[in-house]
C-alpha cells in the first residue's frame, strides 16, 4: 500500500487520535502499540501531540518501529518551521515519518506551504510529505505547480460516499490514499452494513475495515477501548465477497464527505 515516494509501508489499520487528550490519549496510544498498531496519527490542531508522544514512550517501543504521522494546520501558513519543531519536541521524536498539510488553501497558499514541506524533507526533519482532505483536482494542481506529487492523501473514504474514480486517480499518480474517520463518516447502523456483519459473524466496524482493505485503502481509526482496538485489527477474517462489495459500493450517495479529521 505504498505510494511512489513513500519510504515505508502504510499499515492496513493505524490509530487515529482526534479528540483524544491527556491520560486517555496516552493510555490509548500505549494500548494500541501493545496490541500491534504500528501507525500513530495525530495533528498539531488536535492539541494532543505531547500526550501521544508520552504514550509512545510509555509503550517501550523504539519509535523507529512506528510510522508517526502529524499534520500542519493550514491556518499557520508562514510558520511551517516553528510548527514542525514544536511537533517534534512535543512528540519526542527526532523526525516525523509522515507530515501532512491538514487541509487545502487556495492553490497559491497550498503551494507556499508545500515548498516549505519539501525543504523539511530535504533537511531530514521528515521522511515523507503529503496532504489531507485534498480533492483530486487540488492534488493535481499542487503536483503540477511544484513538480512533486504528495506521497499520501488522507481523506474521508467509505461506502457511503464511495466514488470509484478516486482510488484509480491517485494510484495512476503514485499517490497512496489513506482513509480517516471510517466509523464517524459512515452509518454503522445501516441495514446493508448490519446484514453483512451478521452474515459474516463480525461487527459493522470490521465490515467497513474489510471493505477498505478490499479497495486497498489503509485506514486510521480512533478508539480508546481495548476491545475495539483489538477488533479493528482483524481485517482479514471472512473476506467480503463480490456481492457484499457491490452492495456496499452502491451506498455511495454522498461523494463529498463533510468531516475534516
């Protein structure tokens, strides 16, 4: 699931930390790592990088075994270096594995941020750079203006707003898609989802994650429950059959999700 310019593998499921703070965030990160999660996703805008870093340290794992992702708040344009160094300090790491522009500005504004991202990568402060919540045409505009495609675009991607053109568009450009907010952006109580879950003897969450895996789109999921964290890692049992996949794909009635995570 690697992108053209991605120096590591994106795990099928990573831990998201949006709206996780303090001791809950530290414990959630530590538990996730102990259970086998190897990608931890945060953002400067979440105001939890210090707690996330504490969770990584308390897990006892070498940070080099993790993919640590954080995001730059686009409203801080012009302060890229200061924000990056603050993220490094709060997380307690020597470099960020994947640094994302949290959301697009206008074309010129996104390009100015992207140029600072390229400098940070050249200096070795980050391993890979990408974007989040960019539409396909915005990704193309940034690539054409800079000559460098993002390694990753992290977006809301799920059956309720499935667009069959999005994944091929990115794949053709060597850009890895990563999905955020699969549970909050999709209706876990939808009868189609529930029927498939019942037939396979799994949860609706697991159905969604298996749908993402079948589409070869890794996901970032949030939970502080060890039960849910464990369930979320089980994306290979009882693969969805073509009938299941077609039924879920047809739920794509709203191809423009509204959430920014």
